[in-house]
C-alpha cells in the first residue's frame, strides 16, 4: 500500500476531516447515534459515553501525528527515517477513517447489518497493520511513539466496535449465554497476552466499557475479566518490556523509496 509523501500529506488530513464531520453528524442529527444505541442493545453493548471518552483524547494524538507528518522534511535523512513508518501507515489510517465515517451514516439510519460491514473492514485492517506491518517502537522518536499510539488505539477500539455492532446487528436484545461468556474470556485473555501496554490498555478499557453497559451478574463478570486482563497485560509487559530505547531497534522501511517518491 505504498504511497508518496506528497499523497500522504493530503490523504491523511482529508480522511481525518471526513471522519470528524461524520462524527458531528452522528451526534447532532436526529435521531443521533446514542438514540440508535439505546434502541439496539445486546450482550456486547458498551456504555456509549466510554466510546466518546475514548475518541476525544485519541483525536488530539491524531492532530499531533498529522502535524508531524506535514512538518517533517523527507529530504533530511534523520526526518526521512521517521517519515517512513508514518507514510506506510497513512493508507491504513485513511481507510480506517473512511470506514468509520461511512459506518456512521448507516448506523444513524439504523441499518446495522450494513454498518457492520464497515466495522469489520476497519477493525481487521487496523489489526493487520499492528500485528504485521508496524515496526518496533523507538521511544526516542516522537513520530514512532505517536504512530504506535494511534494505530494501536484504532485497533483496540476496533475490537470493541466489532463486538458491539456485530451483537446488535445479529443478536439484538439477547442475554449473554455461557458460550458468549467463554468466548469473551478466551478472546480477551489471548488478546491481552499478545498486547503491549498500549493495545493491552485498550483491552482493559474495552472490558470496562462493556461492563458499564451491562447489568447484573454479566456486568460483574465483565468487571472481573477487566481485572484479569490488566493482570495479564501487566505481567507480560513487565516480564518482557516491549519497547526499544535506542535507535538500534528502530527498523527502517522503504527509506530510499520515500525519498524517491517525493
């Protein structure tokens, strides 16, 4: 999905603006996205304000990342190295914003099965990038840190979106069965064990959001899952710190290609 720096420079902010505009439509239209949420509940419905609370700070990180994408000069070797990973992420980032924006249109028209298609595309795209394309983080590079934060928070909230939209599209008003409880425990347990602090933090947040959106014993069980997820993430990352602290661990990707494409 390689693109030129000049293309990345307009594609990423354009997709951000499109998604932001769609979110405003979702909140200000009638019925708005929360009304649709309240009409369509299921065993994986989160507390809706947790989703809003997630996206606000994440958008601030996106703005910082977009600023660096615009500011860095690919003609300077040191900055070109940082731009490599950023430019490689732009197609995945832009596709994600496009899917989220389109999802909003179908969600607010209460076409939940159609909206679910865009959730699946976005979530699987972000997870693919995080686990197959994203280079190790260099903690001395602001661009590397921001790329990890944005890509992993996209993937993390994408998992919650998959559960939420999928459950209300196909299992509206259904309670959590034993199968659902086991799948939730195993799925989040495995995801937590495969996650660093950032993605692992998203797993815990997702479970807390789900717990706050449910009631009774299922809510209590989800809360216990959140505690267990936090324990797994903490133990795994304390035993094996996930981040590189020097330039030696920073993998370059297509450095010369970025320079040639400018």
